[in-house]
C-alpha cells in the first residue's frame, strides 16, 4: 500500500503539463485551490480550497494497490451499480481500470477510458468515457460523458460516488432538497418511501432517491456546508437523474476491510447518477452526468465560519 500523496505531480496554474509519477496527477488553480486524481479508476481523492481545507473524505484504510477500488474521494460507477445483473464486480469496472490522463490546465484534468479486450470479455460493448474535473476557489465540478462507439445499443448505470468529509459528526449532517423525491431503501428490498426534509442520518443509510429535481444543500457540521448542483443529459437534452445517500454506520463499517471502524462518523456519500434502473444508450449516442459541488461555508473544515 502506498500513501495517497506519494508521487503527486503539481500541474501549476499556468497550464504547463508535468510528467506523471506513480499514477497520480494534481492540478492547481490560480486561486490556490487544488484537485488530485489517481489514474486508477480516475478517482478524485482530494479537493482543497485556497485555505488548505480538504472537502473530500478518503479512508485511512483505503487501499492504493492499483487493483482495488479506492475507498473514498469520488469513485466512478459504470456500467453497473452495486451487485447488478451484469455479472461484473460491484459498481462495475470503471473504478478498477487504468485511465489515460489526456489534459491538464488551470485547475482542470481530463481523463478517458475506452473499451479494451479485458472490458469486452466482461461486458461486450464499445464505449468511450471522458471524465472532466474542474476546480476553482470555491467549487469542484466533475462531468462524466459516456459515448456508445459500437453499432448496437447498450444498457448501463452510472454514478459519481462522492464521499463528503464531515467536519464534526454525521449526527450533525442535514441534507436539504430531497423532500419531493421518493426513495428505494436498499437495506429493505422492495420498500420505498418518501423523504423527510431535511434528511438526518441516525442509522445505516443506503437509499436511492429517484429523479431528484434541483440542487441539494448539505450541512456537514461545524458550520461547514456545500451546495450540490447536479444533472444529466442525453444527446444534450436534460433528463432526470437520481441521488444515492449512503453511510455504513457501526456494523457495516466494522465489516469493511478498507474502512476504519469509527470513520462512519466523518463521512457522508451524496452521489448523483442514474441507478434506479438501467438506461439504454443507442449506437453513437451520448449521455452526460455532472455535479457542481460549491463550498458555501468553510466552517470547521478550515477553522472558521465565514462563507466562501
């Protein structure tokens, strides 16, 4: 296991490209904000604002062996969510694959993944994924573009599995904006319900909120908060998208080898995507999934309470 910061390359605000080392690349914005991505899974593992505050959670037990998915940051889920019917590893192969970093500039990284002999052996379809990550003084934007490069339609699911760092304790978290959405409770198969608004976390939580409209405001304790703007488009036309909310709580955290027993206190996943069912993408078609995480108050994350 290697430390997550090992071999990090700083790509400065002037847009100059640096040689990659150890499969990790970091881009700095002219404001002083920064973002870090591992080529393995194109997993973003750090988003820092100019005050040095870290806004993503990565487990202290995350495995960086270039084979296992990274526990934390923003893993990419494709073409299957969870243990789906495609016979693939949980959450698909995108988060386990080596991506190519195509470009880096002022606070921007672009990575791609296309089908290969290995992916076609597991899932017989042609595709190109383009992942664009952009950071500025107060926000992080991530966009996953999916293109069907084959001659037949395929069905897929996709998700930006975002681990938010909780400044105090998950008991202090409130998620606002889910009130009009029904959810599928993954802990009780077949059970659906209507969200409370705001949502608080009081036990293990694993829910798919269906076709969520509008942005979410997430209070992360200690006066720290973010606004999660999000959406999806098919052939450049806006389409509905879902949100997964997840926290493993006590028992599941203890069962996870790559997650600290007490770390459930310090994170909450709020994950935009399309996972309530499978979506069909026609030959030559495109689908885009995006989120814009805006730090609305630094709070305890940076030792102060001023809004950014």
